[in-house]
RNA sequence: GCGGGCGUGGCGAAAUUGGUAGACGCAAGGGACUUAAAAUCCCUCGGCCGCAAGGCCUUGCCGGUUCGAGCCCGGCCGCCCGCACCA
C-alpha cells in the first residue's frame, strides 16, 4: 500500500521519501542463538539480506540509501546519547518495581510474553519480582498525550479511542483517613484514592494492596500477614487468573475513623484485589455500590450500606444486600449529601475534604511509566556505570557508543552481558575507580520510537539535523497494523515530545496520517495422523478434499490465520514472483479486500491477477506505437464509440485518483478492470478512434503503474511512450468528458423501481416530472389510483406516489 | 464486566453516505476454438413463479421513521477487536 501511495504521489509531482529499515534487536535473534548457536548479529544481518532481496523483488520503490538497522551501532549511539539527555532533563528515573520474572530463562518478560501466568518460552510459572529498573516518565506527559489525540484528525477513531482508554484519565479524590486506637509506626492516617467520593457515607472498610508499605511493614513482624502477602504474589498474574481469584483479605489490627460519621470506625485490611500501581494503592470500600467491595464485605461480614437511590426506587424498600447498585441516582443515608445527584455529591465531598485539609480532588491515570530495562544481550546497551562510591554515573558522551561485546555465551539462560567475563568491568567515569557497567539493555520499543526521524535526517555526529528533519516530518502517511495502536504509536508520540525538548525535532506528533492495514492470511493445513502442519505447496486441493502431495494422506483444512512459520501457512515471496511475477502478487493483494481488512492469499486469486496482467499486455501489444501516431494534446471531435471510450477513460482517471487518495485500492482495481475491458472491446479504427485508443492506452498504463510497475513500463515502451512511465505525469481527467448529456433515471412507483427514464442531464424538475407521468410504467402501476405526489431528485431518482 | 466495530450471493466484496442492492473479482455451469488439453473468447450465475414478457421475495431477526431504508431509530441474536480486580 505504501508503495502504491509513494509511486502515485511521485507521479503527482510530490517530493516523496519512501524509506525502509529494520527493527532488528530483540528476543527472536537471541532465541535463534540459543537454539542454533549462531550469533544474534550474524543471524539478524543474514535475515535482513534475505528480506531486502524479497522486497526488492516485489518492486518496492524505496530509497535504499537511507536504509539502516536499529542494531547498527551508528544508529543506537544516538539512542544512548538521547537517553543521557533525557536523564539530564529529568525524563528518566531509576526505581524499584515489580516485573514478570521467568525463573527458568532468568529474564524479565513483557506482559505480552506471559501466557496464562506462564513464560511463553519456558512454560514456567511467572514470578513477581522487584528489581531496579529504568523508567521513562511517560505519565508526566499523560495529559498532553491525551489532549492531543483530539487533534490527530488523520488517525482512525478506533486507534485514538484505544489510546484514550489506555491512558485512562479519571478524576476523583485523594484523602486521608485518620487512625483511631493502635497506629502503624510513622503514620497518623491512611491515604486512599477514590473516583466515587459521593459514596463515602457507604464506606464500611479500608483496604491496602499487598504491595503497600503498610502491608509490608506489618508483615515484617507478623508471619500470618507475610504468608498472606506471599500467597497474593504467587497467584497468577494472567487476566484469567485475576478474574477468577476470590476476593481475600487479611485483617490488620488498625481502625480508621469515618470523617463525617461520629463514632463510625472502619477496619483496615490487606486485600488481594487492590493494585499498588493505581491511585495510592489503598481504598475505602463501599460494598453497596461496587461489585468487588460487595464480594469482599459478604465474605467478611462487613456492613453493606446503600447510599445511592436509583430513580423510581423507594428508600424504605431499596436493598443492595444481594447486588451492589453502580448506576446513577440520588444520594441518601448520607447526612448533608441527602437528595443530591451523584455528580453534585462528588463535588461537595471534595470541597469539604479540601476545606478540612484532609485531601484534594485529583486526576489519576491508568497509564504507567514505561519500564525500559531488559536483562537481555540483543538490545541497545544502557549507557550507565554503577560505582560503589559515586552511585549511578552516566557514560561520558564522547565515549559513546557503548557497544555490545562481539563474543558472548548463549548456551544457558540468563543475561549473557551480565556473565560476560570482561565486558561489564570498567572504570567509573567520575572517580576512575573500578566499577560495573549496567548490563541491562533497552526495550526494543525505544529503537522504533524515533527511527522515522533518522530516516528523514541521519548525520553521523548527532541524532538528526533538525532543519532537515523538519522538512520531512511529520510523516505524511504512516501505515501499519492495528496491533501497534497502543504500544508503538503511544511510545513514538511520547518520544517525539522528548526529542523536541532536546532540540532534535520540532513536531510533537510524528505521524500526521495513520492507516491501519490488514494482514495477508492463509488457510492452515494439517495431517492429523502424522500430527504435523503442512506447507501450502505440499497440499493438493481438489474441490472439497485436500491430500498430501507426497503420501496422498488426507489433510485437514484449518482456520485462515496470520501467516506463521510454526503453522507453515506461508508462501515464499520468491516462489510467488517466480510463478506469477511481482505485479500479479501486488495486484491480487490490493484487489481482494478493503485495505483495512485481512486478505486471504489463495493460488486461485493470484491466478486471476495473473490473467489480468496478460490481458493488459495483450492490449498494449495490440496497440504498439499507438502514441507515436497521434498527438494527445490535440483531441479531435469524437462521437459514438470513440466518445464513449473517452468518457470511460476520463471517468476512470477521476475514479482511480479519488480511490487512491482515500486508500480504496480494491475499488480502484475494480475500475481498472472495467477500463481494461472497455479498451479491449474498442474496435473503431478511424482517426478519432485511433486517438481515443491511444489516449486510453496511455491513461491505462499510467493508472496501473503504481500497482503493477513492471508491467506498466513494458506497456509504456510498447505503445511508444516517452522515457519511463514512472517519470510520466499522472493523467488529469477532462471535466467536460465526465458530464453526460443524457442520463438514465430510475423511475419508481410507490417506492418500487419500475422503469428507467431517459432525460437530458440538465432537465429541471418539472420537465422530469412530465416525462415520468408520460411513462407507460406509471400508467400501469398507478392504474385505478390517484397520483398524490411526484418526488424528483435531479440526477438521482423519480418516485411517483399513488394511492 | 467496560469500550469499540461488524453481520449483504457458494466466496472476497461494491452500493456516490437515505435514492435502481450485489459493481469488480474468485469459484461453478454451459458454449466457441482445438485431434485433444491448456490458454483465450462468449454466455449464465441471490431465491421462487413463468414458455416468455414479466411478477413476487431478498442485505442476521423483530418493530419503527420516511415518498423511498443495506444505510437512520428502538429491541433482540451472532461474530470480531481492545481493555480488564484501575476503586
């Protein structure tokens, strides 16, 4: 799709930058190293070599002079430099945090790599571990990232909505409940966060996360609490496990006072359903109006007090004993709040708590800071040294890049950088004494968060030349899968803001227009008895049945899925190009489905595209040197078939242009099929006919060029075009030829189409009405009825209403 | 559970956003050419009735608004995606 757009825009006279590069760090290379013994770098560059060849073979019009891989030290040196700049500016922080830890592979796993609570590679149950990690403080920009979404008009709504939900802004109240009686050390009160301050009078307990400092401190002197916390931490972190987990708590020996109800004391629990990383890691529970709190209260016999009354309910009979009520209503059982609506009550509580100095209204975000430390080899080294005397010390900028050691041991799990015999031993940049390098590497999402800027401008000595980068950025058209909707696209937006503050860019938003395209998918084939997946080329399809080519054994045709090596539902680009040519493959992929949807790769489908390539070539071949015989700038008077062809040609120009502009490639292709048919059927051979035919061939060749560039060049040469078609200007539609003198109007009687009216294109309503009433179909279907009304929509339809 | 999207022939899909439903392609069937096959070309192709002209029905289901609904509104059913103990 990107290639079609690039070629089309170039033909329209734009200065087009269409680059390509490789996001090349990451686990797959390291896994391959563990499995095959080859070095990640060797494996990666070899694959790049292969993929570059495949892309070139598909005829992608790419500026290869700008190519790079993110694992090139010439690229990541700038990443290290920017990290140090971010550190200086306070965009980065080192702190302890919980991670998913795979005890077998001995590495941190991303959430996406934890499947049903187990490591995706090792299958071992994942543990929660607290480690010191580097964080990019994306939450500092949460509000800006959220606000700016509204202005990203070139982005699909669903992606913007997903980011909005991911950032998850909520407004509520942060407040402190005072302890009564026994108190934990160094605290007078417990700070909680709530989005439902209106239900404060329904509070019957407080609870903290197992990771909350209060819980941890108490666990140090109480084995029961320690055991409870350990149990919570051992519980699966998968979504499924979380959903099924029973609400459980551990009663602490503390109580807090209700701020507005004299004498009401709330017990304090450690509870397994409280998240430390949201709000303050502590809540008040209102069982009457929250499902989780209700479950918890039912289990521990706590009060369930209704305080929100739904419209139409009677306060004397309304009960939340069985089910909590979470909807809107009016407040009751709540002293000074009684009678208020939910929103007014929220504002009133916040006002009073603020007045008493016990808390404040705040906004909260679901978004968490971006942990970027990975205990892996194949990533960009974090340019930091840990010194016993000086602490955390940045590597001096003139000593960058910190490169990966060429030799490393991949034979066992864990971080090869950490166990490398010499690599981590360096002298402290500050005091010069022996110190240790940071052995973590960056999350690979950092690599992909700024590559577009490097494509635009790639000086050797700094990340970008800002002026050059500004000429190109923001990216006019970004194309990618919807799977990037949150992570990559959010990180890149954030990173651009950081880069802007460091002076490397002047845009906040890196991608002006975003299109989320579908994937090429393929049916899966499996030999159930042998228990193995089969490549499509090893399967013989005959109507409903499928068999193995080698043994003839029956084959089960499975789901149509994203192509993956493990299920072997892949087709090698080389083989496609060999069998059908790159153009047929390009044409088919674009023709079969709307571009945002997946396209199923089928042999029959490519064959259809292949036939079309042949038909176009036949037409060009039959029109050899047609352009040399006429002057396209001097259109003769035409009528009859020649005029019809010219109209079809100019209609196609207008239609295809509009379709490409709006990413409707499948429709553009449908139009091109029609144009090909029109050209092939055209037979007139007089002067006007020769002109119309030459014009049609010239236009057709230029219109197909973005889709089938190789074919287009051959056709261009055959019909006698000057130079290369890729240098020829995009055709312009002649507006006069888009208008018709006579149009066909559907004629309805009582809303059902009964006939067609042939009317002058410029006929007014009265004239059309007269024509309609004279039509025999009206006489027939309105027979015995009175004509009540005639609705004329010029250029569209006529409807005669009779009853 | 919350949020979003989508349901149209045997299949992939169109429908100028309220105006002839099924463009275009795939598959299938029939025919021409050929000794034969491939390729190519022509025809048919949502369902029912009819020799035909033509008629009736049809966009997941039920109802509504409208001269007119695949499109708008209400209620169901089904599928897909995102988030998910977020207080």
